[in-house]
């Protein structure tokens, strides 16, 4: 099992991060993907596909997290990405549930890499029955009134569960989730991050936000409060996409975030794990100067298969 798990999470990668074995006696979180919505390599990027074929790069799935309680045999998914099928197979290797495929799926917002994986629950694929999907009001309305997603609702493939900004949802005695609304390009739905509480510890997950200063909460104060922070690292710096106005796709550049966080003590810096990397972001590659800079400044880069425990 351990060998097969290693192969599934690392196939095609020239390097591999070390991560502990998933525990069997306490809840844990596992990173199921680290890329921005369209994954890596992106469609049509022939040079990137050449790197994969020559084993100089690895195919990366869109950002998703799995939350597992092995004692209660429950598990939850954060984000339903286009790579839903692959990510479900990863979860099947490390967990089980009596409510297959998930005891719940939490949605952040209505951009393609974050909800389109719900298609796998429909009649053309798994044909699930009442899989709980937790969504904010705008996301719930979007799924209920737009095909083909509305068919998932009408056929009871999914059961929409209400989320409210700042309203805690208790999943069991040890685990609770609180959505936190953040500013983002909300063409179709609002956008949230999640504060995930496990056995008294807290993990902050914000894969998408426009800029930290636009949020009505202090990100540095949040980092001090939590035990882990998986944060938007879409782009390393401005100008990363040649010939495109990056103000049209605002995100906090990793350079900006590191500068904002530089006054934090080292113990707080170590909580930060950047995630949600655009295909242009060099910190996906461990041999890049940018990746090494992030680590040298006291932060982390999330990776596929990363296991986070809460002991």
C-alpha cells in the first residue's frame, strides 16, 4: 500500500517531498492538488508538456484538500476540481467512509477549478445519492439554477447544505468548519476560505483572494491565531504572464505576501504554506531560485500528498 501510494502521488516527478504516513487513530488533512484551476501543464502549453514527457516536471492537479477522521470513518472534500476522479482515488487509498464518496464537499466559489468536479456525481458518472455539498447562498443559487448543475440537485445526486459567513458548522465532536468570506472576482458566486478546527487546532485555507489588504480581517493576525495557513500563492510576482494585464486576475503575489509576513516571528512564518499555483509560478519546481527563496525566508510550499496532522 505504501509503495502504491507513493507512486500515485509522485509518478512523473523528478523529486519527492517527505510526508508522514496518514495516521489511523486521529484526524488528518491531505493535500490532493496544488495547482491553479487549470492544472499543470495547462492546455496548449507544449513546452510544459515536453517537460512532463521528459520527466523534468510533474502533472499537478487543481487545489483540493481531503479531511479524514479514520476513527469515525468520515471524510470530507474541500473543492470539487476537474481532477475529482483522480483525487477520489487518492482519498480511497488513505481513508474510507460509510457515505461514499464523501460525508460532505465544501465549496469555496464558482470558478472552474473549484466546482466543476461535481459533474462526476451525476447520472453520466457516479450517480450518487444525496451527497452533501456545503455552499454559501450565491453558490447554492448558482448550482440550483444553472444546468447541468441543477440536474444534480433535481435528481438528488447532491444535497445542498447552507453555509453562512462566519457561521461554524460542526461535523463531529472533534471537527468543525467555518467559512470566511473574502474579496475575489465574484462573477457568479461569492468566495470563501475555510477555518478548519480539528481537536482544538486550527487550519486556515484561503486558495483565492484578490489582495490581503482588501479583506476586512488581518491576515497576519489570522496567521498568529491558527496552527497552519494554506494561502493563495497563485503568482510569484507581477509580470509573470507576458503580454497580459495581471490586474485583471488579482491575487496576492508570493513576493507581496512574504514582505507582508516578514515581521512575523519564525514560529508563525512556519505555519504558512503557499498553494494554488498558476502554471507560470516557478515555486512549483524545487530547483528554482524562487522555491529556495520561499524556504529561506521561513515559509513553506505545499505539495501533492502532503499530510497534516493535528496532534
